[in-house]
C-alpha cells in the first residue's frame, strides 16, 4: 500500500498526541500554550489533509478510515487530560457526552456501511459546527489549565458545554437518518 500526502498528514496528527500530553505536563510556564499550539497544529492538519485529498484526488480507503480515528483520538486524549487536571463533575460529564457520542456515531456509521447505507449517516453541517466549537473550547481550556487566574477557563467550559449540546443534537440527527434501517435491518447480530 502506498501512503499519500493526505494520509501522512493524518498519521502525523496521531503522532502529535504524545507531544500534546508531554507539553501539557511539562513544568514550564509556557507548557500550556505549547500544548494548545500543538493541538491547533493537529487541528489544522485535519483540515489540510481533507482539502489536499479532495484537491489532489488522493482520497484513499485507508485515509478515509484513519481520518476520523485521528480526530476522535485527538479529542478524547485531550479531554482526558483536561478532566484529570480539573476533575469536576461538570467537566467529566461533558467529556463523557462528547466521547460517548463519538463512539456511538462511529458504531452507527460502521453498521450502516455494512447495510450499504453509509451515505445516510455522512457528516453534516451541525457535526462540523460541533467540531469547531469543541476545538476552540479545548484550545481555551488547554491554555488556561495551569494559569493561576484561569481568566478564560469558564469561557472554555461554556464552549465545551455548547459543544456537548451540539454533540447531542448532531448525534440525534445521525440516529434519525439511520432510524428506518435500525428498525428493519440487523447485520452482524449483536446484543
């Protein structure tokens, strides 16, 4: 298998995860800004790899599989860092909603693909809006995680709550699109 440039960018995004973790825990004054900067760089590669894949006509099955995995890993790992750093019920619940929806929608997409109806659960505008709000919230929370004043931490929390609400709404839209198939088909058995 030959790996193209967009897929290399997706792999690079995955490789940035340990860098975010290391930067987050470094004892330097600027470590939170470094962690946020690496997260932003990873988020930009998410946009760039998709743009390049379409522009260069280099959409591959491996890249199509790997891109959402990289996105979910990036968000999940970063949310775990933030919850561990500020273990509040609100932040933990918000993170659980976001991660739970990601797992649920991934499973739904896989199931619909087995039915040959994967096109019914494609990414929609609300899902993209959710992603943008979520990324901005995470950047704010990363920057503010060890700042003594936490000036913008509440803004980050509020944005993450908005992202969780959009997460639930977009998850419901995916479920609504798949509902007729869920009532009628059953690939692979299950519990």
